[in-house]
């Protein structure tokens, strides 16, 4: 660890926040959004707390070859790493550094473009540059650039969860020639994807494949990596010349005193940054360390410390704010002013001193939640309400949000079968598009059009009526519409109806009455068992309603 003399010093602006109020059914409890809870101090210090080894990953023989981009997924508490030279993407435990999942080069090369077409191939994975996580839709984005040959094809990949909850490559968009997004970050309140290169920032929209006009922030150059604070008030930028900077987003200006030289910590080429629990996770992309050096492509975890000059201001978020019993709520501390202790009172007699706990309410009622935070200068209290009902409110209309595949295959996957290709094609039962699943293997496989994540996350009392229109280019196989009810990972109920496929559209109808409403989820899928090699079936106009 470097001596204190080598730790960059900074000055922090005082952060303010009001006490929490319940605003409708929003997931943030507060009259104003909380800022990133960096220290409110007059003499802070940037300090190296630890490094995360990636060559190899902890407990693994797998190593990164060139650490270029990263993204943090709070839902899994996972850090994702883009390996340029390795042409792969890794999910790791951000605490232990253990490897959790690998998205391989072959998976990226097999990706199909939005709207259907040829696979991505080898030239779209030659320069993996940056990643970003969209928390609003639980989506990962991966960008490749143009280095270091004219044959490289810049590309945007979209990764979404399959039926087992693991991220996989869903599709790609070909970016305009010459595009090179060395940095990317999702703005949580604007709900926009921003990219960076050099001194230029741009928005990017995956659905339309449109790149916005460039703009600059005075003094901000050499952009290699970006990450927004959880409330979007600050942008943190990993820069060339081993710099890390903080930008006040509302004014689009560098914050005075918040640009650091990271070379004193042994970092040589910062390529990505994430802000997690008030700490910076900065990835080093330097390629020329000695073999076996534990800092080769390591992730540096840096904290900001200093003496506290004022009492903290309490605030927190809760999700969900209401629902049927039993209801598990995730509480996340967003207090400012460097609290050192936390005390939660959940309103049902339970308490905890954890910083960001989860709590399960087992009985119906309205509960007042209180968070008390304190440090040496004083304490602050914030509160909000959680409403727990007997059962989920009855929804209206079609519960399937993407029933006709008119713009994408969002909300659906192929149940994780690598031999099956899901794509959106022209020619629907109604409208202009439908979904097509193809058996790309040399033998029979089960092809499944599966909702992912499930359209019905919490079942309600009543009867669900499901339907889907299906056809095939090759008649004879049988397609089944299946609704299954799960309590956790245990199937407790199922309804299945099948029809013999023809070349004409026909409708399958099925109904299911949950056996444990309020405590289960529903899985909606259309399945062709043992589909012959090379065949495909089409689905359109899916529907699920409750009565």
C-alpha cells in the first residue's frame, strides 16, 4: 500500500438531502434524490483498500488478457469485466474476485442482429472496449471498437437473462463504421446510455441503433471508462495519464479537487471505473507487466477517507413498496455525510444494524420503517411506509408486455438451449412480425419460446387464460402452450395444451388457477419437443389474462 504522502488529497462539497417521504408507489423513498454518499469532509484522502486479481481469477485457472471495460449489477452484486484480447466477458464476485460466469467468444460470434440476419462472426469481437448496465430493464450492454485493424467491425451487444436467471447474449447491433466507444455508462434517472471517446460524450439508443450528437465537458479529456452515481448526480471518469475525475452532471463540469493521479497506487492504465458502496473499482488495462505479476489487469478498490465535519443526513430506498404477504423488501442506505452506524426499525418489532438489509413482512398491514444513522458529529432519522396486503392486486388486460414481437424479442428467450436460435422475422399472424425458433443442430432438440423474466412475477387469486398463435414451415410436429406455477424453484402446478403444427396459423388456449396465489410465480412457454434438425416454428400474438 502506498504511503499517505502518495495518496491524492481532495476537498468535498457538502451534500444535503431531506428526510424521506412516501411518494406514490415510487421505489425511491425521498423528497429529493440522494447523492453518492462520499465523505462530507474538509480533508479527505484517496486510499487503496485492496486489489482484485483477474489473472487468474480467484480459485480459477481462467485469466483476463486485457481488462478494457466493466459494469456492476447490484441485483447479483457482480462485477462484469470485458476482456479485449481474450474476446470474452466475465462475471465475478466483486468481494472475493471469484469467477461466476464466462460469456465466451463463440457466444458473442454466434449472436444474431436485431431483426434477424447473419451471425456476428469473428470481426465483431476483435476490440471489446466497454460495458454498461441498465438497471431499469436489467440489461447489460457490451461495445466493441475498431482497434487494431480495418477488418474490425464496431458492434453493440445486448445481454439479458435466460430462464435460469443468467445473462446471455441476446442480440447485436452493427455500429456505424469508425465507431469506438471506449467508455459507456447508464444514467439511472434519465434512463439513457452515454458513451465516451477522447473528449467526446454521446448518447446511444440500442433499439434504434442511433448515436447522438457529441458534446464535451471543459477540461475532460482522455475518456477510457465511465460510471454514474446511483442517483445520476455525478459522473466518474477513468482517464488517460492514470487520472480519475468526478463530474457534476447537472452543470456538466469537473468538480474542483476531485481529479486524482492513480499512479501512486501502482496503477498504470485505468480503463474502467465503477462506484460501489462509496468505493471506486478501477480496472487496469496495462498489457506489459511481468508474467505472474498479481497486478496484471487487476481491479483496484479505492476508498475516500477523511475527518467528518458534520452529522450525516439519513435517506434510503426500498423495493418493493407494497405487495402481498409474505413480502420481502430490499432496503438500501443512501445516506450522505459519512455515517458510521445504522439502526433500522422495520415497524413490526424487528431491528438490525446492517447497512442495507432485506426484511420479510409475514402479515398484512402498513408498516413505518425508520433508519437512524450516526457518526461522531451527530445522528439523523429518515422514515417511510411499506404496505403489505393479503394478495397482489388484480391486473387488467394482457399481462404479456411484448405479445406481437413488433419491435424486438424483448421479454423472451430460448430457455438457454445453445442449439436453438430465437429471432424476430417478418410475417406475423397479425401485424408485421413474429418470433421464430430454429433447431440449428444436427439432431432433434426441444425448442422453447420462454418468457424471461416471467411476465407474472407474483400470482394473484383467480384464473389465468393463456393463448398463442403458432405455425411451422414443416407440418407434423406438435406445439404445446404451457403455464407452470413455481414456488421458488419448485413446480407446484401446471397446465399444458398441444396442437399439431401446420403451415397455417392456429391458436392454442390453456388456463390455470394458481394453487398458492400471492406466493408463486408463473412461467409461460410454447414448446416443441424433439423438433427435427433444421426445422423452425413461429409464434405470435401471445396473451395472458386474469379473471
